[in-house]
C-alpha cells in the first residue's frame, strides 16, 4: 500500500507541476494534467485522439493517433 501512496504522490506532484507550467500558456486542465503526469511518471507512451491538448508537454511520449481509425470514423 505504501508503494501506491508514493506513486500517487509522485503523479500528483507532477500534475501540479504541469498545471503551473502550462495552465496559462496552453489552457491545460487538471484532468489532462493528471493523465499526462501518469504517463510521464510511469514512463509509458501515450496515445490519444485529442493530440492538441498534450503535444506541448515536455517529457510526454505522445504517439500519433492512427490515421486509419480517424478516417473510418469520419465516414
């Protein structure tokens, strides 16, 4: 349980850091900051259709959303 608490604290701290850094300049909201912070702290790649809300975050491994999925949804 302690390990989870430390992980949650690291993610929360990173989210606050991201909010301070990007809220005014890019309009980063807390839910998006928490998602990005989780990916950064866990050192995971992140994929989303909503690329514009994340592409400016340094340290986030943002993968492009598959073009084929986007094309099929537009039809």
